[in-house]
């Protein structure tokens, strides 16, 4: 996997040729699950076929070099060492393994933002109820992103964790992850970053960000298979964390009444795993690296900017993204038309979008008085004609 091919700065036609789904649908649901490129599909199917021919255990043994290479690909993608990567079933499981591994007790505080993902916040509520720890929601600044000054003001001896979503599920906001990292490092507070929506659409460097833990998925902007995700654990904090559950992969049973955890991030993995999905995840990371994350970011942010501008010019359409430099996710409403009805109308024209519901984004959408939103998330294989087609279809739904 280390000998990745070199691709041109941006060849949209090539990206579309290498994406089979582009021939069948206009896909603006990349924040849900992006279309896989042919190479990822080949990697997954190839391993499944190998399992069918020779057996699952035997296929994993034969492909051990490829499987080990997945860790190198992911480490290269986010700028860390291979022993700091764990590959798990999905981003939520990755986040849970990290969060529930943090020792919290009564009086401890968790700082988070108003854009926090629903599943993350539910876990915080559960741990707060179990332990007596407190959740502190840091207010936004004037642009709508988490206020770094307000966060710094709330740091004291009770704060044991900063848990932040980099890019929320319900909008184009990009939180200032690196600025938060500086606060966390200066205070010596653990920093967990949910990068589920940012990995694959922009460069991510965990050293530059300064996070101790980072979680992400394969299926979104990274364009990998569903049912894959990964966790980064900085080597220096590994011994501060206890996996919430372990098995024979995560630990060794060294005596009748004693076990030893693995000495790397794979202590957060399970023994049984989807090897075909893991191989596909590695292929997706390599594919993104071959295009270049800077080039991908420039492409998707430019396309999203064009989509926002065109939607805002449609009477009755409101665009609701926050932040200083919005990313590839575009959220909007159509006056008098429920978001799910807009989604269904677009789906009937083979245009895929999704919706973000207010009950799943209470900290953000309720204070803004927003109803459910239509979410259109672009990727580099989308072209300008598809943007025009989407806007025309939205106009027709009013």
C-alpha cells in the first residue's frame, strides 16, 4: 500500500469514471455515505472472494501484509504512528471505546460544544448519571463555532476531558480544532476529537491539532465501506485509558487471575473483525492520499460554496451553515415544505440528499429555532452540472 499512484491535481472526469455510482445517481449524501471508488470496491470484493475460496482465517493469514498495511495507510492519513491506530466497526464504536475508557468520577467535568453529535452527547449523559461527572457546554463565538476563549475560561482542576466534534452532522461548520488543542495541551487535559465528518474532505494532522484521541469512519468523505472506522490514541496517553471491554485480541491471559493489555492502540479493538471491510478502508485511505487532501479540500469547499450561493438565490430557500470557513456540507430549508418531503422529491429525480432532524441536534438547532434541515453534502466527483440540477430541482419543489 505504500506505493500509491500519483494522480493529477484535479481531474473530475477521472474521478467520475472511477466511481461507478456516478452513472446512476446524483449523489449529494456524502456526509451520510459517499460512493465508493472502483478500487475500494475491488479491494472489498477481492478479499470476500478469497474468503469464499479458501476460508476466512486462511484468507486473513494470506493477506496479513495487506491488512498490516491498513494501519500504515491510516497513520499516514492523519499523521501518526501505526501503533497509535485501532481499526473498529464504526466511528461511534471508536468514540465510545475512547470516551468510556476515560476514568471519570463525581465532580469531574467534560467540556463540549453546541455542535456535539447526538450519540456522543447521549454517552456523556449516561456517564454523568452513572458517575456524577458534569457536562459543560461551551458557548459559540460570533461566527457560530465553539468559542476558544470561552473554553479556556472554563478550564480548571475539575476539567478532565474536552470532547469536541470537528464538523457537525447538521451543517458546514468547521470547529477550530487546533486552537482547542493548544488550550488542552497547555492545561494538560485530555482532548477527544470526533473527526467523523472531516477525515477525507480536508487534511488532518493529529500533531498539528494537538488532540490525544481522534475517531472517524470509513463510509463518509473517506469513501470507504460501511461498517468500518478507526481510533487514534496518542502513545503518551495510552496508559491513562482503560478499554471499557476487552477480549483475547486486546489482552493476554497471563495467569489464572491476571491479564495484560496490549501495549498499543489495538487494545481497543476486537478479535473478530470484518477483514474485507478493513482492507477496503485501507484502500480508501490510499485513494484519498493519492488525490491529495489539500486538493480534495479545495475542490469540495469550492463546490459547496457554489451550491450555497445558488440555493440562497432561490426565493423561499434558507441556507443555515455556520462558521468562518464552511466545508462540504450544505444545509437548507424550503419555506412551507418539510425537509423530508424535499428529500423525497429529490430522490424521485435520482438526486440523493439527507435530512438533519432537530431532536438529534438539540444543543444547536433548538436555540436557533430551526426545523428539520435538508442536507446536501458534495464530494470531488460531483460536478457543476449536478449542482445546477439540484438547485433546479429544489426550485421546482416549492
